[in-house]
C-alpha cells in the first residue's frame, strides 16, 4: 500500500468503526467497561469485514 492510499483507507476504516460502534451503543441496554471493550473489538472486526467486502465488490 502506498502512503497516498493509506490515509483514505484509514479514514474509511474509522468511518465504518464509528458507525458500527455507535449502532452497538444504541442497541445495548447497559454500558459496562467490559461491554465497551467487547463492542469496540467487535466493531473493529466488522469494520474490517465491511472494508474487505466493499473492496471485493468494487475491485479497488
């Protein structure tokens, strides 16, 4: 990956992570520290999968 493409990739990943983490926070009933850690980790994995799926569809 070239340095010119690293910033947009990071931006897309962070956008996915933010959206998925906020969705998780809306759906969870109580917020505990352990639940925050699990939710952040799950959102990170889901953001990675969403980015990979978009790349598979668009070919970029």
